[in-house]
C-alpha cells in the first residue's frame, strides 16, 4: 500500500506546531549544553534543529581565561533561531547581562551591595563588570582618599554600591567609596568604644602630609601631627615616617562629636624637658648642633628634643647687623652658654659670643683711660669719627673731642676714611660696648692755664678781632679766646668804642669770671681801670685832702715810672 503524501493542510498544521515553539526562543535566555569546542568557539545545543556558536571569550570572567568544557550546561541568549548558515545566533554575554540586570535591579531596590570587577579605564573613571552588566565607576568614587595608582584594585572581585541605574538606557553608576565608608563607619564606631585617651595602640602610616601623618588604627584614621612625632624638631614627617610603616602611638585626644583622633609618638618617650633647669644651669657651657637658621638667630640642639635659641644679638661681640647664616651654618657644632631657661614656655636662651673673649673687656684691660692709641678711620658720621682698634672693635671720637678751638663741624673736614690717626682713650663702657676717644686731648688743654686764673686777676691780651659789640682777644699766649663786651671796654662811656682798638693791640684786662663748664672766661678793661683808680686813691690820698683826682692819678703814674 502506497504511503499517502501529507496534504497541504497537514503540512500547515505541522508548521504551525513547530514555528511558535522555535520563535518563542528568540529574545530569551535558555539553557543549553556544550557539545563541542572548536577553535575559539563553543558549540551549544539548545534543543533546536540547529546548534549555535558562542565565542569562548564570552565565558571568561574579566581579566581571566574561560573555564568551560564539553558537557557543561550554560545559559545563553537567543538572538535568532537560524541565520543564513542555518545556525542559531546565541550570546553568552547577553544572557549574563539579562541575568545581571534582574539581579542588579533587585539589589538597587533593596540598597544591597553587588560584586564586580574593575576591568578598564574610561574618561572620568573606570568600567566595572557586574556579572555581565557593565557599570561606570567615577574616579571620585574609587576610594575615600584620592589614589594615584589604581592598578592593584583592577581585575579582582570586590563589593560596590549602586548609586544610579537606567535599564532602558543601559546605564549603571556604582561606588566603591560608599562601601568603604560604610565599613569604616562600623569599624569606627566599634573602635571608638574600645579605645580611650592615653591608650597605646599600633597603626599603619596611610598618608603623609606637610603637617603630619594619618595612621590607620584598623578601620579608623588618627592624625599624628608633626609636632607630636618627636621631642626634637621635625621639619617634615617624611624625615621620620614612611607610608606602610607600622608605628606605635598614644591616643592623645578623642573628639566624640567629630570622631577625630589625635595621636602622638613622642608621648611614649620621656620628656627631655623634665628637670631642664638642673640639666642646663644658667652660665654653664655646652656643645650643640645648629639645626635651623632664621633672620633673628640660630637654633642649637643640646640633646634630642631640647633646642635653644641663640639670638642674633648674642652671636658675636663685634659683628652687628649681620645675618646669622654668615656666622654659623646648619649642622655645625658650636659651644654655647646658657643665658636663660624657661621650663613653662619650653625655651632656652643661649649665647655664642659669651664662649669667646669679650673684646671690650680685653681692650679696657689693655688700654685704660688716658692711653694713647692709633687706628684707621672706618667711618665718618654727622656726630664724629669711628676708628678701628685692636680686637675688631671700634672707638668713636665725638665732634666735641676733635679740636680745642674750632667747632666739630669744621674740624671733621680734616679727616677722611682710611686715614690713620692717633687718639687718647677717654672711657670704655664694657656693658654698652662703647669706647670714647679724643683727638684734641693729645695736646694739653689750653683752658687749663686760664681756668687757674682767679677773679680780679689782671691778664694781658692780644686783640684778635673787632666788631660792633666788642672785641675778641687771646688771653696771654694760651690760645684761649675771650670776648670783651662793649660796656667793659672802658670806665668812661665815651671811650667804650670798639674802633679804638686794632687787631694786634695789647690790652690789659681783669678776670671777672671763669666758667669751666662752658670753657668761657669773662674779661673787663673797665673793671681793671676802676680797681686801679681805687688803689691809687687809697695810696695817694683822697679828694677830701684838698688834692684833685688828677693830682692823685698823676702821682700814681709818676710812682709807677720810678718803680720801673
């Protein structure tokens, strides 16, 4: 019996039974079996007439090799049931992505963490594989603090927090920082309950800044300020610490409101300032090392943690207004004297010059007042000359000590820098570091002879100048000049005319006063004439005897001639 060919209606029925079943696969995730691995593809049987090919790389986790073999069951996404070659178009990536999106949406709704792998860099951040779905990790969300090198964090599975997702656009934004902050907050709370001020703990140096170092105490960071690293001066924390180093620190202060912890390393060692006054008594000398130089002085370390300041004024006896760096240098060992100790302010004042000979005292001992010295004119000022002397000290000749007769302004014109001059030491003030010199004192004081004259004594003078108010005269041959006022030129008013005198005339006058302070002598011709007249009257009679005043004076003059 010949088999009956199926009718057209039977074929349509058969096709209708098959097509909906096959077409229902498209756009969905189905389970399949690996039946073969050829080259870089896995052949997958999903129960259709045709098998599908999937690249092996789609089965490989980010940064790893594919681990798949014949017989493995896998989930794949069916793009099309059949292509031009009669194969099913399958995708493992899309299957994983579909699975991942469903799981991610549930995690996002429940504010749960998801695991992912950082596998690439993009502008502004990184890409993260979330079990097939690709998410964006902004650079600011990688860690709590900026990280220079993210390489150690790549290609390893770690938790993330989903910040935002849009399945329609295929956008997912995740944060690793949020996870760290949440973990840290829990660790911080636990640790804050376990530690208290004064505790000694261990931590790892996590970051170093100019002002200190951040130390990880196991979930919470504490600040180790640069001033609390050591009792000695630390210019930068990197001089003592390095990132990753384990250190032992003391909890100095805890702020429960801000949850900030201040740490200290030096507190674990004995304070070198304890009993500092006994260790460094005032007046004692010690050797130290220059650690820092400033405009106002130099810091000298006497021992680890104990520094003193040598003020610029205590650095040299003779070098004034010189920068400390011109006298000492960093790391130089110097001998210093303790001048003052203040334990409360943790300050020690030191002196460098006190460890050498005081040149002012040495000069005073070698050249007492009255000693004649010689030196070079170093400087000329409006108030005198500065002369360089032994021991690198300077002495000053004041304007008033340049010349006995001329004014200082006039006498100073005779000198210039570099001149070698002689002078007399007048005074040495070692406390104020001053040496007073005199040039005019090299010659005897001409006023000495005049000042010895007594009031009423007669002197012979030479007229030096004539003016309307009187005459200038030199007293004897002393060189001392005095001024006789117009009213003292004669007893008779008619003779009180300065023009009666000429330069070079010799005149006799009476000393009426000597002012040693102002170095002035007062003279009067009139007073001498009155005194002579009185003496003549006493000796030769008076007007009551019948003789005239002319007769009396005539007799006196005759007597004077006879005596001569």
